[in-house]
């Protein structure tokens, strides 16, 4: 089925990143990494996730595009 009348669907707002929530998430990820230790494979994944969250908090000039922040 092809939808031709898109006014039937509610408009979806673009997601926004709250800097305080991003900092909180980065702190929680750091806490988990300390608890797991540096040699855990899970720590490797959490480290990358923390880098992503920190970059979102530190980049106010970017715009949120879905789950990603792109430079404006």
C-alpha cells in the first residue's frame, strides 16, 4: 500500500540531546567500566559508547539527525 495523504500521520519531532543527560550517561558508563576492569571485552564496547556520548555533549554546533549528530 502506498500512502499518498501524509497528513493522517502525526508529525515526528526531531530528537534532541540534553547535555546534562549525556554527561550523566557518560559518568555511568565510566562507573561501569571501572567496575568491570580494563581487561573486560565489555569495557571495550562501553568505552566506545562513552566516547560517542561525550562527543554529543561536547558538540553543540552539530544537529541531531536520528540517532546521530552531524556537523552543521
